[in-house]
C-alpha cells in the first residue's frame, strides 16, 4: 500500500521544502486541499510549482472544488499540469459545502452536484481532443492519456460516491477506519453497477501531527480554524493522530479495508514531520 502526505496550508513558502523532502523519501503522493474564501494557497498553481521541484512523487488535489471554476479553463489547467509533471497529476474533485466559497465564485451552492457531473463530462470531452462546441475548437494541450488525468471523487453522500462508478474514477475518503469501510463498499458497488471492470482506486485520508507539544498545538490551531465553519471542529480535532502507534494502526486498518493509498494529512508547519513520518512508515 502507498503512503502519501497532505501538505499544510498555513506556510506556503515552506511547501517547496516539504515537497523535496517527501520526494526523497518513501512517499507516493503530495496532496493539497482547496478553498476560495480562506488563507490557503491555490492548489493548481502550487502543485505546478512543486512539480518543478520534484522528480517522481505524484501531485494530487484533495479535493479541488471544481464547481467554483469555469470548466474549459479547468480542463486546460489540469491538462497542462499533467503534461508538465510528466503524468504525475491526480485530480481529486468535490463539490464544496461552504456557502462563502460559492458566493465569491458566483456559483449556486444548491446545484453544485449537478454542475460537477456536467463538468466531468465536459472535461473528459475536451481532454479527448474534441472541440468545445460547433462554433468553438478544441482546448489544449492534450494530456498524457486520452481520458485525461486520473480523477478521484471526494464525498460521503450516496450521489457523491456513485460518481466513482459512473465516471470511472477513484474514491478519496477523508474518514476514520471505523466507518471508511462502508464508503469503500458503496464506491465498489457503484463501480460494478456501472459495468466497470477491475476495481476502483481507493485513497484514504487521515489527519496527523507528529512532533513536540508546540507542533501539535500549531496543528490543532490550524485545523480548528479550517473546520470552524462546520461546527464540528472539536470532533475533527479529537481524531487527529499524534503518536507513531496510532498512525501505524490507522494505516494497517485502512490496508485491511482494501485501501490502495493512505494520505497522512498534516496541518502543523514543521517540515521535519516528513522525516518523522518516513521513520514511522519504514
């Protein structure tokens, strides 16, 4: 099973150091979350910079809030990043549940799921080289593969999980092992119900902070601020893993559930966590 690192958002200039360290270590993927009305770096721009600073590690949005973006431009941006990274880019997408993000983007919060489905269809259409429409030509560049970058779908509701099979993507599940298994099963059932062969790629995400008390406090403050809107910040903070034993246990549990990859998401800024996590996973 592969292990990746989710990058902190509170210190953008430090992310080049994080990326280089992870690229030299045992990690499979760098992940970066997305918000609009928040003090975080824009993920596609940031991952493009990290692509140039790394050699082999994959680059992944966790998750990009696609309905906030104009679709043809997103197709061009994602294909460009896919090409410039040598095919190392994974587009993780979700609908976004923060009203202020949609207000700032001028999009409708209540139709975001329908919009995402329309976007995926158009993205695949444009990545295949087809023209945008009868009076408008193709949108390049061509991605490394005709179907475009790998797509992962984030979400918890049945309609969100069904996109895995409907569009032939994978699942990105930010859920504890105790209930992630149900999400995995629904995604796999969607895959079969839509006549897909093989199995969907399953990626789990868990929040971690590994270091001294100050680092853990920094991580808790950053994560708490991020989830403050939800009214569930304490619930999320209670599930942050802060010991090697707990992190190893979660990885083992996700592996037993059949996850292909586990993303260890960090909110604390200290890049030495990369080396500590590398020691933990061996």
